C-alpha cells in the first residue's frame, strides 16, 4: 500500500523539462496565515474552559471612552448565551433559570470591572480572538462560568428542591453554600428531611449537629475538574 502511494506521488511529480518552476519562486517571501489557530482564545474556548493563547491582532483606539463602553457591551451581549449553557445540569434536565440570572449578573459585573481595557484596544479582534491585554478579563469571565458549571452540577437540583420545600437559606446563598458544603445545622436538617434524593450528592457523610460550617473537600475538587480550566 505504501509503495503504491509513493509511486503515485512519483508519477504525479512535474516534469522538470516541461513544468519547471519560474525563476525566483523559491526565493519569494513567505506568506503568513493570519487566520485564528486552534489555540486562539475565543468565545468558544471561554465557553468550554479550554486553555488558549492570546494571539489577537488589535490596534490602538482613538476614542477610548467609546471603545471601553463597546468592549463591555460586547461581552454583556454574549453573557446570556454563555450563562444559559453553564447553568444546565449535566443530567440533561432543564436549565436552572435562577442560576442563569445569578451567572448573568456576575458575568456582567466582571465585564464592567475588568473588560473595558481603559478603551485602549478592542477586547476582541475582527477574527473573534481575545486581545492580549484581555488576560485578566478573560480569567474573571471564565471563573464566573466555571463556578456556575460547578453549582449547576452539584447544587442546582438540591437548591430548587429547597426553594419548593421552603427550607432556610435558599436563593443565591443556597447555591454557594451547598456547592461548598457550607451549610448550618438547620439547613442540613431540612435538606435531609425534605430533599434527601435531590441533595444526596452534596450531603456530608454525617450531618452537623451544630451551626458550624463544613469546608469543601472531595466533592468540590471533583466538580471543579468537571468544569475545566484555563
């Protein structure tokens, strides 16, 4: 098989007499392929939590105020789609709307705090790549999405049940505390009695008998691995 391929390549080689290369062809200047590489930091790598390289080619802006506002607006516009996907539990059940709203607010806050770039350059170039100056911004946005993915994985079903059963500590506080296993005695008692199946993934081996906080251990580490990293 290999021999046949080699023969085919040999037979297809140009005849040196009839198809000679034009003079200077080998000395022509190289032409760079400026299309995004598979490693470029893009919205897709942000969504997937993949490692990437900041390889955007951006020029300095003249209207820094408009550019800063445009950078933030660009990211806010994609926040809903990214948060909706991050808030969907891996079990295939419907997206947690409460978690989507929480994620969107944090995503928007991160964009406003870290992604204006002082209006010096665009946050994303024409090919969809994040600018090198956007490293801090990208990390903050990625952290919001990773935290949301972890909460969707370990806390969504439990907190939705807790809200329906009127357990204490519901709302945003529930998602954060349950995902970190930082739940007081009264919360643990209600979750165990009312939402045992929905909360089985995060319930400690032995329930706390006081209001002390329980630190995150194996479950949080395992959930972080599911969400990926930069």
